[in-house]
């Protein structure tokens, strides 16, 4: 540069270096802390994004592992559901189908309401290849034993149930469920009490859904106690990747009383919508969510906030607005 000697340029560079050294000596602690905070912040953001990605992929992997259903078709009784499985399996786009039943049972002494915050299910035939729970401890059910139960791991922890423990289930008849779903007081559960042994702990996509827990029972349980318990039969359908959901629903609809393609049990349905401003919860009451008369359900606002109880639907006799 013209007009500036090498000495001047060297002196300028030396001054800057000297200034930087002085600043570092006086502020190095705060600079180290600032760098540490920045590193922690970046690490937290990366960890959050990674966790979200893992959660999403874990759910999809769980759906694959359990052969989770995509469509539910409801039938008036177990025999009609079993008879329809063959025809459903022949529909284009259906990968597999199996008949199962939603049951109205709960552990004795609890306030769970079947199908609102507790999902009780049983395949109607042995060898079902749809909605098969992943067993993380213990073993799977023996389909020929009516005295065995597999329970979701979170529900087992909540109730303090251990593998090998005998649990008494209380059950509800159709009359009890109808009275409760229509806002009446049905009294204590009026179905048979059954003792079952917890033989396994499960994990399924339904653990991410609206229910607080799941109970898996056997075909033998349904055969033995189904006449005295509310049973909601369905054919659970898993679609191929190339399937048209709407086309399958139309075809299945010609066989079934009702078809749901957006809230299959192992598809993580969401039946409740919170209203943050009012603190109330939008709840579906009336017919049960797995009842074949889906179109008769009523939608109401519950006055009791969700935060005050385990679940806003466990007691349909609560006052509604």
C-alpha cells in the first residue's frame, strides 16, 4: 500500500494482536461460558429433532411388527364377522384380514370405561395375523385358554400388575353399556367376574392412541364368556401399500354394517379434541366407539376439565353443557 511502510504495517498488526491478547485475558471466562451455552443449545436442538424422528419411525416400525390394521369393518355378531373374513381377503388391496372383538371388561375395582380409555380386544380365531401385539416380557396368549391375559406395559405399571399374577376382571353386559352410553346410571358392572393370569406384557401402536391401556384376551375367552358380555365384533383389515383406501372401504361396506377407515384400533386414533380456551374436552358419547351403530353417536362438551380426572369419558353421567 502506498504511503505506508512495512514498519507501520507491522506495528498495526502487532497492536491488533496485543489488543486481542488483552481482551482474551480479561474476558476468557465469559467467552468460554458463552461457547458452552451455544454448544448445549445446539445439542439440545439436535437431540429434540433426532428424538422426534426416532419416535415417528418407531411408531411406523411398531405398526409393521404388529401387522396393524388400517380399516375396521363392524358386524352384528361374531359369526358374521368370521364368515366375512374370506370375502374381505379377496378384495383388491387387502393384504390381510382377521376377525376380532372389542370386549367390555376391566380390572376389578378400577374406573376404566371400556373402549373410551381402556381397549379390551380378542381375536375371534387362532392364528390371527392382524393386530398381533409385540410381547416385551413373558409370552403370548394360548388361544385355547380362557384364563390368560396379555396387558400393555404402561397399564401393568399403573395397576402394579406383575407377570404371573392373577387378576379379576369385571364385565358389562349390553344393557349396562347402553344405559351408561346414554347418560344413565347403570350401577355396578353386571357381567360375570373372571379370573385371568397375566402371562405377557405388550406393546402396540394403540398404546399411542386415546386409551390408557390395553387388555388382550383369547378366542377361548370370547367363546366361554361372550354370551354374558358386551361384544363388538369387527374385521380388522391391513392394506397393501398400493391399495386405495376409499375403494377398499366401498367394497367392504357392501359386506359390513359400518366401516371406519380413519380410526382403526392400531392406527393411533384421536377421538378427543381439547379446547384450550375453555378448558373443556370434546367427547364422543352415546354409542360405543366400536359399536356398529356409529352414526348414532352424539357429540357434547363435558363441563369437567380433562385435567381433573383420568379421562373425561369414564363417567358418561357427568353433566354436559
